[in-house]
């Protein structure tokens, strides 16, 4: 016969242990909750601090960007001013070079008069220029006059050492085509303004000088005339000599330029 032995347990002891276990579990959960809450607050504080730091850095960078933009603008303005100054200096240098070239040309001219070359005629044409006339005009007027209005200038001189006054005429002919016909016109007859009515009847320029004499003015070619060459006749009454220069080439864009040799 088998006997089963069952230990008797007091109800208060049984439920008390379970209650204690329950309380312990609740305490552990609450502790974990408190610990997590504290940890989350620390994370939030840390996150807020990082965001604040980023905002501060952003404001500092923005301020630096504004300062750099101002400095860049200042440098750009300074560069433009220096570039403008360089252009003015270059323009001044170009003008000075042109003046120097003009002075050298005049010096060469006066040297030729003081110490003339051998083989030259006693009276000779030093230089001649007939170039398109540039004036302050409107675009339409400039376009219209550019083809037939020219500015002329020339210098006549003599080479003899014991100089006396010499007189005579210099006649300049412009040859070309007009309405498919060959024409030869005196430059003197093409001058827009003639001072003396008597001179208007003449074909050449009357000169009278001891060393040299310069002529200049404005002339206008007839409508439709296309020049291609120039002839020059220098007639000296006192020296009884005639110098002829023929078929000097004419450029349709630049007119003509001649320098005596």
C-alpha cells in the first residue's frame, strides 16, 4: 500500500510570496521607467543644445558670408577703377606717341629745308594728303559725305641755301570716272569755300614764300565720281621751272598720301 505525503502550505505564506514577487516586479518596472525617462530627458537636452550650437554656427557663417560679399564687391570696384585708370594712361600714352610722331615728322621736314638733299628741284612739293573728311555730323550726313567730301593739306618748299621769295602756281588734278566717262578735275575747283572771287577762276593754288608754305581745306568730289589717280604740276615763275608728278595712286578707302623724296 502506497502512501502519498502532501506538505501542508499555509495560505498566508503562499500568497505573501507571490505578492512580494509582484511588488518586486512593479518596483523593477518603475525603476526602468524612471531610468528611461531620465535618459530621454538627457537626450532631449543634448539635442536642444546641439541645435542651438548649429544655429549659432549658422549665424556666424552667415555674418562671414556677408562680410566676404562686401569685400568681394569692394575688390571688384577697385579692379574696375584700376582698369579705367590703365585705359586712361594707355590713351594718354597713345596721344603722346602721336604727338612725338608728329614732332619727328616736323623735325624731318625742317631738316630737309635747312639741309636739302642734292638733286632736288629748287621748288618742290614736300607732302600731300587728301583723306576722307571726318566731322561732327549725324550718322546719315556722315555716311553721305564720307564718299565725296575730303580734307586736303600739302606743303611746298625750296632747297636753295640763299633763299629769296619765290612765286608760282601748284595745280593738282584728280582723275577718275564719272557716269562711265573719264574726267580730270582741278582740286582747286572742288574747294567748298573760296575766299577770293578772282581765285575762283584759277585752276591752281598761288604760292609766295621764302622757306615753305602750307595749304589745307575741304573739297567735295562731284556726285558719282570715282577717283583713281592724281597729277601734280608745280610752276615756279621766278625760278622758271616746272615739276610734274603723274598718276599718283588713289585709295578708295583712304584717299591718297604723298611724301616728297
